[in-house]
C-alpha cells in the first residue's frame, strides 16, 4: 500500500511545480504580448493574472485556459514568415530512420517566442491536470477507506 505521507509529498511537489510553471507562463505570455488585438491581449492578461498570484487551480479558469490556446494558435499563425521543406522522422527501426519531407512553418522572432509560450502552456496544463488527478485519486481512496 502507498504510504500516505509519500503520496502527500508527491501531491505537494506537483502543486509546487504547477504554481511555479504558472508564474513563469504568465511572465512569458506578458513578455511575448500574447493576443493579436487589444481586446485579446487584455483577455490574456486578465486570464493569467491568477497565475501571477499563485492561484492556478480555480475551476473557473478552465474556459479561459482553453481560449488562451486558441488565441496563441491565432497569434502563431500570423507570425509565419515562410515555409521550409524538412525531413521529418516518422519512425525508427533496425534499418534506421524513416520519414517524409514536409513543409514546416518558419516563424518570426516573435513567433519563436510564442512557440516557447505555447510549450510552457502545454507543460503547465499537463502538470496542473496531474495535480488535480492526484488530489481526486487521494480523495477517492480516502472515501473508500472510510466505508
């Protein structure tokens, strides 16, 4: 059986990482000026304000975080300056790499910054979900043990 103290430490570590990643995400998004219009930029700033205040677990933020993904994708689309044909590995076996040539976007400097923000957002969303899942699992197990 899993030691309750170890599990609490695990949840604590996940929560700490979520708070840290949220603060970093807010700073990077502000620096990259995410949001192509004044209204979108204001929405992003308001949506991420809770992360700067170390509050990444408010259920009301789910829709805002989903909208942020869409805003970020639209911003990235506008920062494509050209395309480049590159070999993209699709699998690797005993004979070596296999793949295909694909046209991939080349981004402006701001676009590269936005890519970093998108990567940070993905990492934040992943660890946030893992934290909430761990808490839900702990609650479910505690409920089972009381029965």
